């Protein structure tokens, strides 16, 4: 499992980033024809706001760790600095 956490001052920016990542992750899963990988979310994080920063998350779930890492790595290469006002952190095996 991989948790992708988005945080920022504007909730709209954070939601937009999380939705873009969700669509992109689903597209990469289809492109690479990797089976058994599921994208859950986006949804508010367990603690949705810390120090005036909104937090949303995605969960990338699957049985094979290398497949999950391949999907996440491919998206990281494509994402670049698309959302400058949103911080993205990735936690493998949270």
C-alpha cells in the first residue's frame, strides 16, 4: 500500500491536485496493464487540517509492492511541479 498525501492552504488547490493524481494513476494502471492495483480516494486525510493547511489523501493498494512502486514512480516523473501551492508526500507501507 502507498499513501499519497496532499496539503496546502487552499482546499480547492489541494482537491484539484488530488483529483489530477487520481485520474493520472488510473490512466497509468490502464496503460501498463498492471492487474490488482486499486486507487482509493481522493478523500480528506484522517486529520483534515493541521496548522491552517488542508490535507487530502489517495491510497494506492495492491498485492505486489513492485507494481505499486512502478505506478507511483511513473506518475512522479510525469507530475513534475504541476501544482506549486500543494505539497505532495508519498509514504510506502504506511
